[in-house]
C-alpha cells in the first residue's frame, strides 16, 4: 500500500479502481518551410483550427448547462481567437516556421506573459491545452477520445486537461479524481466541486505509482490518497464515507431552520461565489443570500474586457435566481497578479500595489462599465455593492462620487435604477479596521475580508507556502482588529459581516459570535456545519470564551484553548485537524 497526501480540493470519500488518464503532449515537428510553401502551410493551419473549434463545439454540446459547459465555451473561444490564428500565421509568413512550430511558439510566448502565479497560471494551462489540440490536429493525431470507463473509476492523472475533465466528470461514472499537479483554484478542481466529485490535487507522484485497475481510496476533505489499500484501510474509508453521508444528510435536513443561537441571536448565513452557476448550490445548502460575488472571475478567462452587457447579464442572473434575497456584488478586485489575459503587472510587490479599489480608481473606464451594469441590474433583485480593500476614507468618497455620477447619467438616459443601493466596504487592511469608526459614517456596511486582513496585519504573503505556518486567524492582533471593526460599525449603526475563509470554519463560530459578528459569508458547502454550531451555541458563553481566549498572549495558546473548548462543546462538529488557514484563492 502507498499513502500520499495532496491538497483537498472537493470534499467526499471515494473508493474505486484506478483509471489513468494520460495528458499526452503533442509531438511537435520543427522545420523551416520555403517561400512558396507559405500559402499551403497557412491553409493547413486554418483547417486544423477549424477542426479544433468543431471538436470543442461537439464536446460542449454533449455537456449541457453549467460550469463544465462554460469552460468548454472558453476553450472554443480561445481556439477561435483571431489573435492566436493571426499570430501563428505571422510566424509562418515572417519566419518561415512550419505550422506546428508556429502554434507552439506563439502559445509559449502568450503563456509567458501570463506568469506562473495565481489565477493566470490556470488560464495558461487552458491556453496550452488549446494549443496542444491544434497541434494534434495538424499532425493528424486525433486528440485521444475520452473513453468512458467502468462505474468504479477513480481518475488518476498528472494534470487533467479541462476538456477531458468536463467530459469525464459530468458522465456521472467517475467516483473520484486524483492529480499529481494543480491547485484548489484550477478549473479542474472548480469543476470537481461544482459536480460534487471528491478530488485531491497536488498528490505528488500518484500517476507514476498507480496502475490501471488497482484499488484506490481518497478523501477529498483531508487530502489523503491510498493506493492498493489493505482491507482495514478500506473499512476505515468506508466508515468515513458512511459517516460523511449521514452527516451531510442530517446537516441538509436543517437547511431551512434559522441560524439562531439558543439564547435567541439570529445570525445571517450567506455564500461566497465566483460564478453565477453556483446559485443552485447556495440555495441547496441553505444560504440566505450571496455575501460576496467575486466579479474578477468575469475578467480572468479572456483576453478582451467584458462588456457592460456581459456584466449586466451575470448580475441579473444571480439577482433573479436569488429571488429577492440579498446579493452582495464586489466591484472588481483586479490588479497585481489578477489581470486579464494579455495584461501584465510590472509591480515589484503586487500585493501592496495597484490592486482592488486602487486599480479601479486608476482605470475609471473599467469601473464605469461595471458600475453601469450594477446600477442597471439593481432593479432585478436585492443588490448591495461592495468595494474591495478600502484603506482610506478618500478612496471610499471617490468611489461613491463616481457611482453617483453614473447613477445620474443612467437616470438621464431613462434607465431605471433602484432608489437606494446599500454600498459597503471590505475591511482588509489594519488601517481600515482601526479607522473603522470614521469609515462606518460614510458607508452602509462592512464585510471583513480576513484572507487579506491576516495577510496585511501579520505581514504574510497568503500565497507563500514558506510562511503559511504564521497565518493565524486567532492571533491577538487579528482579533483586536476585528474588534475595532465591529466597534466602529456598531457605533455608526451599520452591519459588520465577515466573508474571509475564517467565517466558514465551524471552529471559529463562538469567537466570531463573541466578537459581535452577525453575518457570515462562506463557501456554500460550509454553511450547514456552521449553522449547526450556531444552533446549539449561546452568546453569553461565546463572550466568556472569547474573553478567556484573549487573555492568552501567543497565538498557539489562544488557538489551543479555543479548539479544546470547541471540541468539548461540539465533539461531533469540530474536527481534530487544525483550524483552516488561507484557503482561498492563493
Ligand atoms: C478576503 O480577503 O478575505 C476576501 C474575502 O477577498 P479575496 O479572498 O477575494 O481576496
Ligand atoms: Mg481580499
């Protein structure tokens, strides 16, 4: 038996047989052509691109609605993109490269521009995959048709191409997925979550060790992968699977019960989403609204900017599907390494650079397009606008002024706009938390973004594994900053929500109740567990626990105390694993 540990990417336990899927890179012949061969080489390229677009269209058609279809649409658009085709033709004409070489060179150059971190690295994988398909078609090797396996299949791959992932995972035949490579934010991981297939990514050499047909077990909650497990281990996984199913069913039974403590404090549980397609999952898990829609995902999959109509359609879809429940849409948090394809940051320290609200205020045209769409969508549901990473009152004022100008412009055009759209800010910097009393006088709500607040207060790059051990939500400094934010909000009579990962960890529920946070926004799947803790919690007890915890000085002591107390009170709900670190998006 071999045991591997990877990154848990989609929860659930799977036991099945190894189904290896090889990502075969196309072999690329490289040679120079003669001048008189240019036209026929260009024609060959045209035909390979047409073939690729048609193949992707056919795969897309077989998938139906949802995330998997959207990703395939993006691939088809990339294959059909004139920049790619014209660029490759340019290399054929100017440098007399054969078509395969031209495609590979162009894709390499375009990918390099995307960098190797964060979201754009994922788009790079998409681009590579599309380039590979075109090369396969040029050399007359059909990209391997995905044979649908037996019902017990657990896919094991080095890195599963998105098109294959979409076909395989949506077939309903796949029990689980393990990849050697990848991150939680890769498209494949997103797909696995959307299609509820247990998945572990970044599992090292799984694809090298696993042999087709071998027994395999994986736990998408812990990241554990067992190859050829012995019967005792299989039993352990089966028990975990049964337990998880019973727990999930019990949790979902409480879906429509209010998140209210034993002593009557009503907490509002909202969801964080990245795609409009996630709305059904929000409702299925009992989400009372959307507390954070990360609109930058509208920008990241593509080369050109989304139009006002595209923004408008995405917002209306969410607002209408949420049927009057609150929907908090965050204006774009672009900048640093989060840039549309083709744009590149030259900042030495992007996390401290022109990101989020700073980026939008510097690019008023981008902000205008988004705000016009938001205001137009405001009459289609219960919209709240949220501004990311406000660190100074001046930024808030400037953003609000621009929003007001756009409102007047739309009214003049005769377009309806809701009379009052609550506009709030994310508290993500220590400065904002400490100046919370003043900021609160000029906005309608706060939402604490702990992912960034922890990064900026503890001076820890949230994407850097080397300092991940220092990423501690229960650091006394972080708790005091949350306290200051809540106090500022309460003094001005506005709501203080939390939408960082800390809000979705059941181990922190009493601490957050003690701190006075009444609105928590999290990944949809985390809602039921958090609700269960709330329903058996007591606010007086929470305040005492918080006071005792904050009497300790080191984050280790605070954490140990809180986790011990939580396990004593809720033994079935709080796991033995350490509380969550920075899970999104690194
Ligand atoms: C946060 O910083 O906590 C947050 C929710 O925003 P993001 O994770 O998108 O930066
Ligand atoms: Mg943030």
